[in-house]
C-alpha cells in the first residue's frame, strides 16, 4: 500500500524546540529545534513506513477567517527568535534529505494538509497526518488516520479513537468544536457548553442545523438560552473550524516520493551544526569508505 505521511511542520518544530532546552553549534548557533525535528521525523518515518512524505508549514493566517473573527489566533505569542532562526535550516535539511516540504503565503498549514490528504486518498494513497491539532479529527475516515504525538500509545487514530476522545463521530467534529470553541485558535464557544454537553447535544440532534431547528427540545433552560444567544457565533465558528480542502493546483504523487538524499550536503549540514552522531550514522549507512573525510 502506498502511504503518504503528512507532517505538521510548525507543530513539530515547536515541540522539538521545547523538548531540548539547550543545544548549540560549534559557533554558538541554536540547534535544539533542528536536532529534535530530525530525530522526531526519523521516528515518524520508522513508525509509519511511508512511500510518500510531505512536511507542511504555515504561510500565515487565512484572510477569510481573520475577516470573520479579527481575534482569530490573535492571542498567540510571537515565535521565539531562536526557533525562527532554525526554520530555514530545517528546510535545508529536508531538501538535502530528499523530503518534500511546502509553505504557501497566506495559506494555513491545516488547510493545505486537508486538501493534500483528500487528493492523496482520491489517488489511491493511504494517508497518515502527524499532528496534535484537534482540527484534523474532522478529516479522519477510511484512508485517513491521525498520529497524535501526545498519545503515548503511538497508535494511528481512526474513527474509534476520535469517538473515544470526543464522544462524537469525525463527521461531527466541526459542529462539536463550533459549540465548545477552541482556546488555541481564540474561538469562543457557547457559554456553559463543554465537551461532554456538546457531545450529548450532537448525540441527540445529530448536527448544529438540526439542533437549532429543534432548539425548543433542549431540556435545560440555561443551555437552551445560551444556545439561542450564541447562534450567530456558532454558525460563524463552523466556517472558522471547517478546513478548506479546495486548494488550487494539480496533485502529483511522484513529487512526494522520498528521493535519494544528497550525502555530501547532509554531511556538510551535520558538520556545521556539530551533529557528530548523525555524521557517524550517515557514514555508516551510506557506505562511505573514508570515514574521516565525512567526520572532519
């Protein structure tokens, strides 16, 4: 089975940056995110065994979402300078390692990942999305799984895991998040409606559309009143939360096949960063006879 691994680039870069508190090159350049990202990516590739791979980076906020909710993601602090300084280096590593990556101006990584996943499945590929972002649960179905780094079981999530986590089906995740809200994206939910209440409401009514058509059937007067006052916000939230999978451009699976790495370029990067262990592994795996020429 051809399998595409899609990696949420910024999510893993942040994760690597905070996992390794201090690491620097021989000239003092911060390298903790670079080192951690390479190690995490290697672990992902070993677990998933992909035939195709793409690392996707955020290219900015969606203008449509910001227009609908000016506070959208506005609470997020700026990226730490020492992390920002390492992103171009990670991109250089990916290019040298023969791994595809994408960053489009004004395109949120979530949307591009959604579009890429749908096109890959249509082309006959199995898809695994590596991210802790709960928005991706809406994409889970036959052919699309989610590998959440926060899940210690390291299982690829299917519909059963989404139900266990949220109490709703993947097809109901957009409505569930629209009711609950998302503090990570600064999207307010319905006051007094938490994850369990939202799941109970969707279990009873099936969807937000049906819920508002039959609002009088909601037993709790308090919840019924909160839902009525929040209707406009909830319907706006649906548009904010729903990922856009209709991105322009052709899909060519061949461009996502892992290519032969450029050994000399990788060796140069490892040397510059001071990653002597990775240099030794590269020498061993590439069959280079003159080990000292690689390590020096």
